[in-house]
C-alpha cells in the first residue's frame, strides 16, 4: 500500500534530498468469460474483493451464485460468469481520479431500496470516525476510505474498512467483502471519507444499502437519485454535527 520514493523537499530557501512514502497504484485488467471488461487503476490490496464487488455493483452479477470463478494473476483478473452478455459495460478504463466505473445511469432502471433499516445517530458518527482511522491516509493523504457496518441496536459493528486511491474502488472492495462473508446488506450501511456522488448512490441501490454517511460533501444529482430510490445521504459528519439530505427517517435521534 505504501511505496517509498525519492523526492526533493523545499524548505528554508533550498531543496533537500529526502525520502517520502506515497500510496501505491497498480493496474488491474478484468475480463469476463474471456472478454475484456475494464482496466482499473487501484491500490493493490483486496483485489479479489474489488473484482467481485465491481461485477455486483455494475449489475453484471446479481449475487455470488452467478459467479463461477475468479482468478487473479499479476495485473490480470479473469472471471467466469453465468448469463454474461459482452458489451454491457461501456467504460473500459477506471482512472485513479475517482471518475467511477458506471457505464450509464438510467434513472428508470434505478432499483428501489427495500431495506427498512434505521440507525442511531451516534452509531453513524462513530462509524465515520472509525473509518477515518487509517495509517496510510494519515501518512500519504492519498487514499479514500470506505467502511461497511452492520447496525445492531445502539451500535454499529465494523465489517470491513477498505483503502484505495479511488473512492469507487474502495466502495466495491467492501461490497465484495460483504458478498464473500454473507453480510445482510439490508441491515448494513456505509461510511466514507470522500464526496458522495450519483455513482455511489447507484452502487448502494444495487446492494440494497439504505444509508451512506461521509465526512465530505455530496452532489445535487446524488440527492435527487437518493430521494427516488430510498437512500439516506448524510454528509459533513464531523464531531457532533451532520447534514442529512435525504430520508431522514432512517436516522434515529
């Protein structure tokens, strides 16, 4: 996750040779049933989870029952999927700038969230705080963080916290982990460090996750789509405050 590099640091009017740790970035080319789907630039950890989560949140599989196998060798991942139609994904490259991997966004096909989950406001704040405790993030400032939590009574149980150079990648990683460990997504919610975009709303809807909370901001389209699908968006979760933009009934106070 960390890679030490040489750099020149400017201080007190001069350059000084030094070492600096940066976030590692690697390519991963994913093929499905022999057809190239996408090449992602991502952090090297949890690659299997990323592949499975990405196939799921992009609507290529509806669950693990449709995934026959995943093989990862070097910078290549090969998946065998039942009922796969080549060409379902229009985007062939996911860059580290967090552009996301969603091929299209058709509001008429946005799945409704059926989860009846509501979460205590203290649990939401605690989940965001727990997600942000990352050594790599503190050292480099170069990764996004996403945490998957299951709500239980008045607390949230952490299931998986993923770090990645792209926030969409980190989201797919925790979803993949959830699928592999049979997490009941209807009882789960997500906390993250970065902006909540329309693409993250779509990924939540496909996983039947009803709440996403972030230390950061959101966008107007994300709010519009979240209102339609039943997702609670909570932003600027900092200290004792938070902004609830949609479906406030999902947060107990």
